[in-house]
């Protein structure tokens, strides 16, 4: 797993609704999910989509710090900021009113996964995964067949670029998390022979990161601006 996204839609709000989600893998393949409810709200569909993604991710290998992209501030703020206060107040808001959609919030709370974060994207702003999830959600909302995805070009270059994107996203998350890598893990990330990586001495540069030696034969990625420019790999 290298990427995930979700979205919800509703006609009337309340009214018939739908949700859509997708999971993107390092080999370029994509798994799409979706569903509907005849009487619901847009917020419930946003929460349902996120819950479906988390339940799928629980059974799949994934990159560290995998981000689920969503255009719902309600989902992000509720799960990452508001929920502790709701719990302290017995699932009441700051104004003392019962929290709406408590059933879904409780399910989302139980479905949390270590290292999986929510990332906000602006809706209808050109993000391809967000646009695709929106199309799936709207189709389910309207009771239509899910529209076909834009076909991938036959040229093998897009697959190679997708694999590179997966490696770069992984490197960025490893860097932000401050994780240590073994020699074998580092060689796999760089796609270099283990023996060649083992020959490296001191700190050295790889793309936008510095590779820093740690104790016990481990290595850590640092952002390029976080270290002095004393050489390039």
C-alpha cells in the first residue's frame, strides 16, 4: 500500500447517499470500494468511506505513515482533535449536545491503525484520487454503475514512475518518522546491491535526503536541509 483516499456524497443532505474509496499499491494496481445508503447525510458517507478504508488496511501490508487523503475537515478534526473531548464529556459537544453520528465515530475509533494518518486535500481541485473517489461516491448515490477509470497507457514508463513515487513517498515518511533502517532495508529502498551500500562511509546524499549512519549498523534518512552539504551520493 502506497496511497489511499476516500470521499462521500449525498443528494439532499439528508437524502440518498454514496461513498467511494480507493487503495493504491506499489505495483501500480488500484482497488476501488463503494457503497450507498438510501437515507443518510454527507457527513455519514464521509465517515463510512474512511471506516471502510481502515478496515481494508487492517488486512494489508502498508508503508509506514500511510496517509488517507480526504477532503472532509469534519472527518479529520473529529478523529484527530475533537474525539478526546467528546469522550470526556460522555459523547457530548462543547455546547452539551449529543455528538452526531456517534455510532460511526466509535467504530472509527476502534478501527484506528498505528501510523495511518489523515491528510486533507481540497475537493474538486484536480487531485486524481480525490476526483476518482468523488465519482465513485456520486455514482453510488445516484444508483448508477461506477464509471470506468481512465485507462492506463500501455507505455511501461508510467508503471516505473509509479514505483519510483512509492519509494520516494516511503523515504519521506521514514525521514519524518526518524526510523532506523538495517543495511538490507536501506539497500532495498535505494534499489542498490547490499555490498555497494555497505561500502559507503559517513553521511552521504541520496536524492533529496541525507543518509546518516547510526549505531549497530543502522541508517537514518534526514531531510536535505537538515544537514550540511558536505558531499553528494
